[in-house]
């Protein structure tokens, strides 16, 4: 393959475009290699159209630079927003809600809590009753129930003594 021949540059631009697309996919939407892939794809199309090699390079540089100027700020903004929110019931972990129906402290018993616009069955995460109107914090999800703790603990929670277990 001779670099002075138009056929050689067609192959080079197609390979370059494929390389930049794969590199972009491996970087998970950072939009760094995507402008280069677009530039290489347009340069390949111009090579097949019969444009001179210098024109192909000019098209590659201009399209890549313009793409970088537009997409890099978008990629930074998306990265700054943080990871995507979890899906399903796990989206409620680390969220706050309010008790609608008292949450008993006994294991296996549940009450109702409202988080956002949804109502969920909830169990106490620390073994004491949580009264109606108490703000709660979701610590985890077990099946279809949320495990919650009160945001503000009562002054004297019931703590089982060592002798009670005997």
C-alpha cells in the first residue's frame, strides 16, 4: 500500500474511523474519540469521492476540532452529574421518607412509609418501634420491604440487656 495513492488513504481512513469508534466505546461516553471518528469517516467518504489527500486531511482536522469544541463540554457536564441513579427498589437506599403506619420493632413486622410519591412496607432497622410521622432513612432493601432507621433517634432507645437472652 502506497501512501501517495488514493486507494491507500481510503483504507487508512476507514481503519482510523473504526479505531476511534472502538476507543470511544471503551471510554464510556466521554466524547473524546467521537469527533475523531466523525472526522475520519468524513475523510474516508471524501477519499471515495476522489478528493485530494490534502483535502481529506483538512476535512479530518476541521471536523475533529469542531467536534471536540462541541462535545468535550457536553462530556464534562455528563460526567459531573455523577453516576446514573440505580433502578428498581434499590433507588430508595439512602433516601428519606416519613412513617404513615407505625413500624413495629419486632422482627418480621412491618409498617408503611412514604418515600417520594410511593408507599412501601418497612421494617425497623434498630429493633424499636418507629411512630407515625417520624422521618426515616432507608438503609437497605430486603425483598419488597425497606429497612429504615429514624432520622432522629429517641432519647432513650430500648436496648436489650445481655440477661434477657438467657
